[in-house]
């Protein structure tokens, strides 16, 4: 922040110009208030791209949500009719419940694993941490479609999970997990945990490096054990990182699509349907682009509300 | 560090400038929205006037082709046609099936729409938009009704919702149909007498296989593969006119019928009795074929697209017979689809495109189609094959003779039926829906679309 304050144009003018600036044309050297339009000029590329590829499509989605449109023929204006349908759809309620359940697997568990892992590592720094970090982060780098297909094999009838169960004499429990009405959501959720945990751990590890080692030493002098250290030092001091992790992972849970699409496609029955799957089905297969857009708008609003609330709660805790 | 690289950030960028910047952005965005008013013209293209079956030989013609045909058929057909008509060149744009399904309507709406496109379920939405060319006149001029089976599957009323009556929009290139594959070695070992003529006899074989500890029928329903035996059982039990009316989305049609109930109950019994794996909902259709080809199970109900994999995996042990029927003297009725080609209403070279469509039904094309593993429209012109492919070919010729090719119920009834049927079949197989609830579930999707 200090650098920022010093570098205002007034401050810059007062400063002795470094030698390189002497060679610049006189007009440029003179301290002068730069017009604000220059700022916009520099912002323009980013603003333009962002507007073109994020803001505009988002607004367009909002606009489309007011129409009955099959994606091909002329649309008819529907007003808020699509939104009424969104809130009346029982399938959507189920989808919302599933997405909520996924928060446990995409957010709660990974953050817990990440915190415990980071605390363990932070206590004893060893060589080779870079390697461990890379391995743990790997699931983040693999495309989710590949992850989904890989886990389909893991959960398959003759997959690794069932092989292990049979080896352990639990062959009775072996089944095609993704096809089970009772287990499919849990199975898909655990894939999410596997993907996101590494991200959380790396995030928290970088956070622990920010924590002064003396604080740990001081607490140890005061007789704090590993658990006490975890609860009283690591977790509170990692709050900013936890806030970031929570935002990213909650969004990943609520907006999940690719993992579900490649593993169960929402099945069996509707037992793993999430809003993302419904939007996709409605817009691209069902010829209900307006309804899909309305659902997308509602989903975005809900995610915004939840993430903002979570962030506020975390920041407010003393 | 004391010199900030961007000295103009901070105080001198006034709040007002920022706000006006955002305002400009917002207005531009809204203007953009208005320009992006969706939808194509809703006036259907005028019916084609007199058409010619002659292809101008002196003019250079370039035809753009879009398809999702992952076999050698489409490229080989294009090449053969080009050899016959050197002034015609093709620019082929292949897309994988799933992506093709989801993007083709947008592709066809573009001003640069391909001249010829593979017709897929969901594209009937293009008809009220006037984006597909009504080729009825070409059909009459070329005599297509005598050359192609299955034209009803690409005949639509102007609303695009009713299939089987109205105007013709294309022709089938390669056709596919379903029947019963079996493992000859296992059948011999278990003392099963095949082929069988009735579903009852087939089920008796299932009982024997099950008693010997074998998986009787290999099915994967993770992505809805139970629809293959279900479609077959509907072909067996449902009256053809009821089947056509429902599968083609005719007004007031229903599947809540006693015959459909028999079909669904038979399927459910096969799951409940363990002829089908209890893990069926967790196995993909592809993996089921792969498993069968590796020697798992005794029977598999699938289409000719699986023939190559099964023949490769089981070798001489690969057997095939036509779907057993309700009674021993019933005509063969089975479910099938095809790679259909349609023409864009925006094509500047419709006559050339129609000439290609006609070529697809020719004797010359039959060989190409058969080599790619499809059944040719001109069934008797297919080069004779031996082994598994020979058995399939015999089945196809019998099906064409009996005029027994029926559409998949999910392909044309409603755009969402694929997903709905998958969901409902998973509920049925998982014991979460009764036969009545299952039929009511798919009927609800139908009523919702054809209200």
C-alpha cells in the first residue's frame, strides 16, 4: 500500500527523476497530471475482452430467460413465466438438494483434509515438499472429463474399489457404485473430494509459510500440543485462505456439471441430477433455451448470495 | 520498489470516470443484446418448384457436408460420388455424435450452413424454422420411395412434431437394426438350442443360462442401454400403428397400453429374475458390448453397429439371430435407425445435393455402406458376407422383406425422450418405479411436449 501512496503523480513529480528519464523528450518529463482517459485506454483491452466474453453473454442469458425459445425458430416473449416454472419444478428442488449435499464433499471435506495436512506439514518442514505438493495438486491439472472417465473405471463392476472389497472378503458389498440409487451421489461426491483436496492443501500450505515460525515456537514453549496448535494458531491465522478455498469450492459444488455428466449423467433415475445438468438438458437437448437461461440466472444469483454470505461470516469472526 | 509501475492508478482515476466507463460498457452490452435477438425466420421455405435430376457437368460445385458418422461410410460415399462427377467437390466437417447433436441446430441456422447434413433426432425443430429443404419433389422425380426403406422416419408435418406424414426431408444412407447376438461356445456348452422363434422360448434359454450360473443377457443401463431390449419388446408386442403413432409424436397417442405394459413387465421380470445383472444401472452400454465381446454372458440384444466389436472379440463363437417374436409365425419386427442425410434450405446447389442423396441409394453405394458395417437401403445389392456379418445381412434382408423396421421410441417422439427414457428405465431396473409408473413417466414427457 505504501508504494501505491508514494507513486501518485504528485509524489512522482516531487521525486528526483532517475537518470533514464532525462533522455526522454522534454514534454514527457514535465510532471503533468495524466488525463483519466489514459487509464481507460490501458483498461480497454481487459474490459473489452471481459465484456465481450463474460458480461455480454451473461446479460444475453438474462435477456433470453424472458423468452420461450426452442433455439431455432422465432422466440415469443414470456416475461417472468420461465422463472415461475423454475420455482415450481420438483426436479429442480431435488437438484438443489443434491448440489447442497455436494458442498460437503467439494468444500467441507477438502478444507478439513487441507487444514490437517497443512498443519502436519507446517510442524515439520522436510525436503522434497515441492514434489509432494506437485503430486497432491495433480488432480487439479487433469481435465475433469478425464477424471470422470477414470473414476468410472474405478467404481465399475470390476473396478478397483470392488477388487479391493473382494480381496478383503467383502465381496457381498461389491456393486456398480455409480448405478446404485443409494451410493451414486456419495461416489460422485468423493471424486470431487479427491479433486479439490489437493488445491486446498496447496492453498493452506502457502498460507502456513506466511505464519511466523516464532508463533509456533512460542506456543510450544507454553506447552501447546499439536491439537492445540492446530486449533489456536493454524486455523485462525489461515482464515483468509479458508475464505478463498470456501468460495472456490462452494462454487465448484453448486455449479458442478462436467464430473456428473461424465460419470452418471444425473442417474440412476434422477439421484445425482444437479442444476448444471438440468440447464444442459433443457438448453441443448430439450429445446427450452429460455427456461434453461432462467435456471442459469437463478443458479448464478444463488451462488453469489451463498458465497458472499460465507465470506462475510468468515471475515466477521474475531 | 518505491516507484509504482502504474502511477495513474489510484486517486487521479476519479470515481466519475470509472462509473462512466462502466456505463459505456453496460450500454454497449445492452445494445449487443438487442442485436442478438434470437431466432430464425419462422416462415417455412417455399415448397420447391419443378426440380431437375440432371447435374450440370460444366459448372464447378462445392458442397459442404456436416455429419457425425464415425464409420468409413460418409467419406467413402462422398469420394465415390466425386469420382463420378469430377466438377463436384466436398468439404466435409465431421463432429462427434454428442457434440453434433447439441450443435447442429445452431450450425444449420448459420448463414454458412452446410449444404448436406446428417439428420439427427432434435433436428425436427429446424422444420418450422424453414431451415431444412423439402425434398419431396426430388423424391418423386428420382423415385426414392422405391429405393429407400425407412423414409417415414424423415417425413414431417410443417410443425416438425409429427413424423411419418407430410413432406420428405432426406434419405437414409446406412441403416441399422437390432437383433440378438449370442456366444456360440457357451450356447453349446449349456445345451441351448438357437435360434429361437418366440420371446417365450428366449426366456426359457435365459432360465437355463441362469441356472448354470451364467449371466443370461448382457445389458448396460448407465447411459440408458436397457432401451435396446425395451424397444425390441415394444416391436414384438405393440401394434405397429400404435408404435408409429407414439414414436412419431402423433397427437393424442399414448404408450399406456396393455401391450406396452407386457413389454415393460417382461423387461422388469428379466431384471428381477437376475437374467440381467443387478448392477445394470452402473454399466455403460459400451462396456456391456466390450464385456460380451470378451466372453461375458450368453446373449446380448444390440444393433449391427456392435457387430465389428463382437466379431473381433468372439471370433467364430459370435452368433446372431433375428429378434424372436410373439408367436412363431409372426412377421419380423425390429427397431432400427439410420444415418439420414438432409439438405439445407440455404443451399445454393440443392440439385447437386439431391443428386448425392439419390446416389446413396444406388447399387454402387450399397457396397460402400455394407463395408462400413451398415445395412444398405438396397438390401439385395449388398455384397454377400459370411460368418456373423452374413447372419446379420440375412436378418436385414428378412426385415426389409417383412417391412419390419420400426423407429426407436426415443428418437422422434420428443426432443427430451432420450433423457426421460434413460431416467425411467433406471428407476424401473432399480426397483424405484413400477411398470405402470414407468409408462406414466415416459407418457408425461410426451404429453408435456405434444400438448
